[in-house]
């Protein structure tokens, strides 16, 4: 399956979800770079042909104007990556698309999308649900919030990652649409 051949995708966060999404992306033909995670996760992604980076700055330099996926489950790690030394927001380059699948990303999605837009970066907040989210099996449903342009840019990768992909509206609606209680 070479659906993503020619694209470059970076993953920051190699918890169970990030690791499995990165491997799935690599199997779809993309050149994949990854940063962060336990040594066992780094070993597994490296065995699957994913190049490891030692910092957020390095991964951004590898991805350049393509796609970066944030899968940070720990709020402290998320804060450190986004705002700490070498803050990710200051490193993003024009033309890049960021897809934030972090489970705790909903409340700040509008602010992050606005900051990214100032740098010419497209931002998508994406919520995932399914039988087993962590294993990234083919039953994942994805609700993505962001501008129409951001969604169009992210869609090829989202289609690889999920069985069903929905554009839920503006920034911040990805998390709220999928996670909202149904009546």
C-alpha cells in the first residue's frame, strides 16, 4: 500500500496510539520520522523503517513543509513540546500541516490553530474513536476540526489512519464533535 509515497510525516509522541499510527503511516509508503517515547517504542518504530529524531527541532527540519502529527498523551510532555525549550510553535515552517491527535488537545485547539496560521501553518485537531484506539486498528473514526484548507491537506493521511473521516468544522470542533455525548 503506497498511498502516501512521496510524503514526509513526523510523529511527536510514541505512546501506544502515536507508535501505531506512525507504523501505519510508514506502511502506507510515507517517509516517517519520530521523536519521543519510551525506548521500547523507539525500538519498535525503528524496526519498522521509521527514522528517529533527538528533538522537536530535528523532526521539524526533516518534515519541512509536509505533515507533523502530535500524539502526546501526557499533559506535561505536551506543555514541554509546545512551550518549553525549543518550543514547537516557534519552529513550525510555512506550508506545514499539523494534525493534533493528542487526547487532551481540545480546549486549546483554536488558540494553537491561530498561532500556527500566523506562521503559514495549517492546524487540524483530530479526535479518534473506535474499538481499540491505542492499536490504531482499521475501525477508527476520526472527527477533524480546522479550516477547509487544513482538512484538505490532512485528509490523505487521515484516510489512511481511519476507516471513517469527518470534517466537523472550525478548529476545536474535532475533539468536541466526536467526544460530545449523543442524545
